[in-house]
C-alpha cells in the first residue's frame, strides 16, 4: 500500500481526538506530535515538517466549530488542505510551445527510470493526439540507446539515435533538425545520467539545453530516495534551470517524503508521476488526489466540505438579514473578516454581498490590508462597544482608549467608526433599491 506507514502514522493523530468536543491548544498537542512523527518517518525534511505542523496547529485552534463536524474530522480536513498546499495546490500541466515542435529535455541520475519515462511520456502525449519523436542522448550506455529504440517501437514513436561516438549536444542538434523536417509536435530527449552529480554531466546538460532551447526541462527523480529527491531537484534547478520534476516508482514502498517535499524545498512542481513498469503507468501529479490517498478518508473530507459550505451559506444569509435591518455591527464585521481569512480570499465574500460586482486583485489586496488594520482595533473593543458603534461615535474617551490599546491613531479609530455607519447606510440603500425591483449597477 502506497504511503501505508504515513497513513497509519496520521491515523494515530485522529484517534487521540475521539470524544473531544472542540479543538484546543491543549488537546492538539499529542495529535500534532503524531503528525510530526509520521511526516519525519515518511522522510519529509525537518524544516518542511516544522512549517507544516505550525501551520496546521494555528488553523486547528483558530478555525472554530463547524456544526456537526467532530474535532478529529476537522483536523483531517485541515491536514488535507495543508498537504495539498504543500504539494503545490493545483496540478501543474506540461507547457507546450506556441510553435511546434515543443521540446522536452529529460535529466536525472542513473537508474531513476529516465529512459522508461521518455517512452512513457511519448505514449502519454501520443494518446493526447500529439505526434512525438524521441532522441537517444545517453551516449555512455549503449544499452540505454538500444533500450530506448525498443521502447520507442513498443509505443509506436520514432527514435532518433546516432550511436555513442558523438557529443550529446550534436545529437540534440541533429535530432531537432530531423523532428522539424518530420513536423512532429513534441520532441523528447533522453540524456545520460550519472551515479551522482558531477560537473561533466551538468556541463553536458547545459550544452544540450542551449542547442534545444526546450520548453520543459524535467528532472526525473526516484520516489524511493525521499527528501534526497527534493534536494536533487533544487541542485539541478540551480545548475541548469529546470521547469519541474517527474517522480518515478511511486508504486513501490516509497514513504512519501519525495512527493511531499519537492515543491516546498525546490520551488519546482512535480508534473508527472510514474506508478509502475508498464508504458501506461505515467500520469499527472494531482496534489488533491495524492493527499486523499495518503489520508484515505474521502468521505470525511467531502462531509466536512459540505458542512463548511452550509455554514458559509447560513452566515451569508444572516448577514443579509442584519444588513436589511441596519444592525450591522462590529461583531458582524469581525465575523465576516474572519470568514474571509478562512477562505483565503476577499473576493468570495464580496461576491456574496448582493449588488457587488467584479473586484480587481489590487482592490482585494488593499481591502485585505484594511481588514487587518480594522481587526486590530475591533479586537480591543468591549462587547458592548462592538454591538453599539454609537457608543464610540459619542465618546472621544472610548476612541482614545481603543487607539492606545490597539497601537493605532485616534484618527484611524474615528475613521473606522465613521466607516461602519457609512456601511450601514450604503447597504441599506442598496437593499432598498433591490427591494424596489431594480438591480443597482456598480461602476468602478
Ligand atoms: P535510467 O537509468 O534512469 O534510464 O532508468 P531506466 O529507465 O532504465 O529504469 C530503471 C529501472 O526502473 C527499470 O527496471 C525500470 O523498469 C524501473 N522503473 C522505472 N520507472 C518505474 C516506475 O514508475 N515503477 C517501477 N516499479 N519501476 C520503474
């Protein structure tokens, strides 16, 4: 079972929360220790584990209750989202050149599965309707050239080979020329690997890269090597500049460290993964599916997502009611801004407010900065002040105190107070127009 050990290590964390009512600073200590241990045993590097654990802990105590969701389920969801983020979030697609051929250069140490991947990739692209050509550039192992020719035949893709008595950069030049003549869509070049990194290999790769001007330079790494794979991706990126990695042998008893560390450590995404010895065993790297497999808790995840969705809906409806009765206070404001933080983006919430149109990223950034400023002032208000902004409007002493405690200026506090009244008025007007039957148009 792939990542089996990591999965069971994480299960220990959830099991410690059974019977708890909420996630607290105290009751997550043990589970977080389990998560930390599980990741280290999966061979994820220590700095990555530290950042991961810290981020999960912060979210665990900061998220608040979701109705119907148990703390262990909630933690599963937080870990899932953080794992996805760690692995780069979205799937990272191969990039194709504007004008053919697209050139893909493959690099990697010996034995990682580079030659196999070359042919797998050709088949993968062929299935997408692209014509391909392989270039055999491993001049140090005649057997590698033969192997590529055989695999090329197997997947029905032509292989350009020119023997071993020729420099790889020259093979690259000739192969590319041939590919252009034949009008192929994609050229994939296999290069020589070494047992370990050396200068000759890097120089050779640089020469080949110069000749090919590739769209993709992909480093093939072996998942079994754990965090070492992530370090290799970093080194190759610094030395020759790469666009991503292909992780092989994910079907073996790899512990997960490579899949989890490559993006975070090197900044470069894993684009594809090899999951077996057959030519068909190559697929895109989907961070969300990978996390799902690691956790093995598909139903819990979709359940928590639904519960969150329902809660957002209810929050939005409640807000709308408040707006209509012009009772929107600092508590609502804070709740909204925290919801914003939870969702990671202002745009959703703005989208929920009726009548608000398109917002630009710059406006969102500006708004988020304002939100932080406002939060710090609201946080030092008394419960009464939060509910009745009038108290602040009437009392310079209260405003002075809030300025002092939040470390902001009195003018900033006054602005905030003015703002909530303006907001009430604006929202009220907006609702009035809407009730009147005509939708307002917002112009920027
Ligand atoms: P190269 O030296 O990097 O070109 O490596 P090869 O392509 O010759 O592969 C080395 C060995 O790894 C071969 O026996 C392959 O069948 C095997 N291999 C490559 N990719 C995978 C994979 O995704 N899963 C498994 N199980 N074996 C693989």
